[in-house]
């Protein structure tokens, strides 16, 4: 039982890390292209992605 729980936690952590790295890559590409976003625009974009995953 404990091993299954540890594996589940590791999978969630890996998914979060992949999402984090994807966002960093997206931001880096945007910087190279000269695009900018305000903090509010980024927050809205993140909130929309979270809502999309839930429903």
C-alpha cells in the first residue's frame, strides 16, 4: 500500500515538473520572439488551463 502511494506521488510530481518546464520553454521562446505579457495575462492563462483540466 505504501509503495503504491509513493508511486502515485512521484507521478504527480513528474507531471508538475513537466508542466513547469513546458511553461519555461514557452516563456523563453516568447522572449526570443520579442513578445511580452503582463502578470495578469499570465495569471488568466494559467487559470484557464487549470479550468480546462478539471472539466
